[in-house]
C-alpha cells in the first residue's frame, strides 16, 4: 500500500473515532460543551440591522414551547412588526409627533402585541423582499408630519406597509380550519400564559413594578424576585421542557457571537445581588438584546451554561446558537419570560 493510501486510511479512521467521542458536543468555539438539555427549535433566523430581537426571541420561545407539545408552529415576525409600526405611527400622528416611531421593545411588548392583534404563521405573512425597517420608520415619521387628516394618514400608512412588507391577509388557514389573526394568536399563546420576571433591589421582592428601561414602551410590569430564585426558575423551566425568553446586556467583552460564547472575566465568584444592582445603577448593565434560552450545558470543568438561540444568522461555531455562562446570565439579566406553570 502506498504511503498516501496509508495516510488517507489513518485520517478516515481518526475522523470516525473523533465523531464517536464527540457525541453530544458541539464543534468549534473556545471550549467543548456537553448539552444536558436541548429543546427543539424552529430554524435560526436573522434580524438583519433591525432592532426586532425582542419579537424574534419571544416568538422563538413560543415556538419551542409548542414543538415540545408536538404542535409545530413557525410564527411571523413581520406580522407583529407591522402591528407595532401601525400602533406607534397612529400614536405619533395623534400626539403631533411627540411620540416617536422606532423598533425598540421588550419581550413583554411582543406579548402585548400578540394579545391585542394576534399572530400569523410565517407561511401566511412574511416580507417577500428584503425590507429595511429602519428606513420604513423614517418614511412613517415623514408621512405623519406631512399628513393633516387622520383617515388619509391611516390609508397612506396601510398602502406604504403593503408595498414595503407585503399585503396582509385577513384570515389564517391551517389544517382545514379558518382563523382570524386574533383567534390564531390566542390559540398559540393564551392570555397570561407567560410571566415577566426581573431581579433588582430598588423595588421590593415579591411585588410587580414597571421596569424602568427605555424599551419598556408599554409600561409593562415585572415580578421582582431575588436573583437566586430567578436563576432557579430559569433552570427549572428548561429542565422541565419550557423555553425562556431572556433579555439582557451584551456589552461585556466576554460576549462574543463570533465565538458563540458569553462569560465574565471572573467566573469563579458568583455575582451578588448588590453587584447586579450596582451595574444596573451605573448603566453598565443595559437592555441590549433578547434571545431564547433553549437548553443547558456544561464545559470540561463542569461549569454550567445556558444554550441561547440567537437571531443573528448562523455564521458562528454553533450555527447561530450561543453558550452563556450561568454567572454571565446571573449578572447581566434584565428580564426573563417563561411559562407561568414553572412558578407553580
């Protein structure tokens, strides 16, 4: 046998052995991880340059919840984005421009929109061509400023959204049944099905308060819990088959989508409640990004990580997913949304 053939045989054998030894691990990145829990998800999506991560993450959480129940559903981002723009544009017109039109929001905003307007499957409504939502916001602001009749404004807004996104169907057809968007939305997410949780010292624990973040546009309330309880509920949710919508800070140097990992410089010492509060008070922990937590893993040293489904495409070592250390999540969480069943 020639040397080249021997080398090729050894290489193939090595690859086969490596494939068996890495069972349960994800390739690439700085560290190897063993997945302890990994919920099923819909395909990873890409929000592009928009600030709609909160819709992507909340809908991804709902989708995984349904997949776990054996009911596969892929929901339309563009439907909720359109409804949010319609809502803001009308508010801007009626307030004579004092209220802005942008794409910022929170997981609770997505739940509020779903409750008010319903939902649609992705196949029923999605942008057929690339839509630049940032440009669309500017066009709506200009339309609001140059139109002097509310009826004309609403018609012009509808025409603009039809052209920029797509024409919106009036009904949803699925499995031989017909639904209005509101009926369909309430079938995939019941009123009060998800609870919004946070953990800060400037409000009493055990009580709900309006979370003071710029993106809480609809003044939604959050139940305030000690960070130990919040971390426990997030882990409990995932281990019992419930995805979690996570909202937090991604400005730390240890957060790297390119590497697929987020962790703090000091991973040995768990972050305290007081350290969390100090980072929030000094605007070092801000409401930057939202992702769906869909699993739990550990590294070679036994350190635990949450597996997050991001919405920045699949161009990283974990095909669009990320591994967030427990300590990173402990310090940098702004809010979490999970099934109310977890708290029972």
